[in-house]
C-alpha cells in the first residue's frame, strides 16, 4: 500500500484546540448570541448554554483557539525509520502560529506532503481559519482553494483507511489498536483537553499527548507500508 508515497516525503502533524474563553459567561453578549445561533439547534433541551459551550466550543474554529501543534519528519537510516518531532505550545495563539509558520513555509518550499489523521475535516480547516482570524496569510501548502483534489498535497490516514467508504469513521485510537500500535490515548484523549487546559492548566501534559498522536500517525503510515515500526530510541524530540 502507498507505493507512490515515501515516508521521507511527509510532514506529519496534529493540533490541539480548546474554547477561546473558559466558559460561556465569559463571552460577550454578541458572541453568546452568535454561538447560540450557530449551534443552539444541537443543544439538548435539558442542557444549559454554559454546559454546551464547555463541551462543544473547542470543536469550532470560530469559538476556539489552537494551543498546541506537533510536527514530525520521518527519515530512513540503515533501513530503519527515525522520527524527529517538535511541539509548539502556548496560551497566545497568534504567537504560537507565528512560531509554526516557518515550518509550514519550509514544508511548502520542499514540496512535502501534510499528513495526519482526519486533517482534511479538522486540522487543516482549523489552521486556515485561525490564521486568517489572526491576520496571517496562508502558506502555499494550506492555500488549497480552487485546486483539484490531486493537486492538494495532503495525506489523511482516515481517508486511507476508508478505502472509498465515505460513511466510515475510524478514530486514531481504534486504528492504532487494530494495527498493533501503542495507543496515544493512554493518558488523556481529545475530549479531555479542554478540562486539562482550563481547570488544571497543564499545557505540558497536552503537548505530550499531542506529540504521541503524531508518533502514532507515523507508525500507522509505516505499518500500512509494511515497513519496520519506530523504535523508542529512534524518536528524537527537538527543542
């Protein structure tokens, strides 16, 4: 599988997102109404706007922010895969995106392929929207409007596993488990990121979780290509 894709051509990444403010009551009256207008029809009758905001705002780029981005490259040395990974994280989203921008420009310049799990539906749209909201221009690898599907340099492991079955969703946790890869969800999962951020303030824990997602995606790619998996000693974390 993936005969035409070389692991060295990929830039594997993942983002973590939370609500823009801690709770619904911290929103301005205008944004409380905008949030209810966009998502209110999804709220259960017995669910308060406050509870609904806490559970849902971090999913929507208009009402959330990016707090962590992990990215990695695979190299092959002596027929064994190696991974170099770097994680960007912080409370100031614009500063975080500005720190990540040179990496995206390098990805564009070197014609690397953006790779991740469910990036077409989540990570890429989120990055694009939040960059524009923060007054930033999109790098070429994200500026995909008007391009034909085969011109978009993105590889989504969720799409790979669908094999054309567009009603089929498989989480990274499930995909890792069935392929015999250590799960990245052994501490927290995506549904817990908002609580860990706003209630515990443990951004480093979230960053570690994000990096494990990237490692899992790298392992999935290698597994689908029937290549040796990454050894712990071959995973390098950049400062």
